[in-house]
């Protein structure tokens, strides 16, 4: 299973589903989260008001959805009038519950998960990535 930044989103999403269905649900969760975070970073650079070089430096110090949301507010909302939190139906639920599995796996608090537990979380991450792309970020969702 291959997964690179250069792949189209369709190829990445297929790879994530292949991991989920192929007995690698923990890897699928982490990869789906990486796909979302790559998209957030690219969107902030593309849509932000600061020069790209400055944004890259800010992004080096940014991790976690709440910090991405704060940077989005400073950079993207100014131009597009929409906060990151508004793109997600239930922001707090997404960050505190859905996305929490990613944190627990990455930081070793949980060493594995089941397909049944991972699937709704993986399924919830894709639409968030799509919502980020729809905020005027053309060319990314192909």
C-alpha cells in the first residue's frame, strides 16, 4: 500500500480504505489523519494572507487540530470569512472523540484498534478533508 503527498486524493482515500479493510485499522486512522493534516497545511499556505515563507515557519510550530484552527482563524478567515470550526458539523465531538483515536495510537496510549472501532472515525475524517478543500481551494480535491 502506497501513500504519498503526490498521490491524488482519490488514490489516498482508496489506500486508506484498503488499509482499513486489509487488517490495518490503526494505520488507516493515522493515515487518514495525516491526509487531513496535509490538506490543512496546504490550504493554509494557499489561502492565508501572510507570505508563504512566513506561513511555513508558523506551520513548523503548529500541531493538533485546535492549533490549526487558531492559525486558520488568523490567516484564512481574514480572506474567506469562515473559521475551520464552522466546516465541521460538531467540532468539539470531532476533535475530542473522533480524532482522539489518532492521538492515542500515535502517542502509544493505545497500541491497536479494531476495524469496527476505527471505521466510523476514518469515515468521519474524509468529509472534513473535503470541506477544507471546498473553501476555495480548487485543484486539491481532484
